[in-house]
C-alpha cells in the first residue's frame, strides 16, 4: 500500500537540518553514506529543513521508494538539533513529533530497559 508506515520496524530521524531540495536518490544516499544504514530496510527515515515547517520521509516498499512530504500551514516541528547524526525514534516519539511536540518529553513515562534481578 502506498506510504503505509505500519509496516516499518524502525523510525530514524536525521537530527539537524537537511537540504530539502534533495529527492529520493539524494536522501537515500544520505541514509547509506552518512548514517551507515540500509535505505532498503523496512524503516522510515525522516528529514527536516531549517525552517522546520516541512518534513520529508523516505520509505522503501519492496518495489520502489515512497517519498512522503508534509508542510505545516502554521507552526513548526520541534526538530532535535543535537549533535547526533541520526536517532532512532519509538512510535510514541514519532506521534509526538507529528503532533508538534518535542520527541524528548521530560514527564513522559518511557519504557524501561530490561535489567537483572538481584
């Protein structure tokens, strides 16, 4: 199905800013060469420009790439400007981002990492 993101196993966000003039080939090259990830994996890759009012998402569907584009009419995305090149997001963090919230919610209860019992 065209742009069905329910099939993705991972969601990656390109921290900082990306040249929004890049097309599918340019974004796939960034994924492969800059991040060392496989653009053909069942993953969603998110990119944002300096104005932070539009994002591009790259998704491989098995028979070709889908380039999703979203432009906000008012407001902007709370895009991380951290020094990390690429960051993996949970589905909840992705929802926060799409709702105009920061992916780092200080009061949210996050999933705990598995530990050992003592």
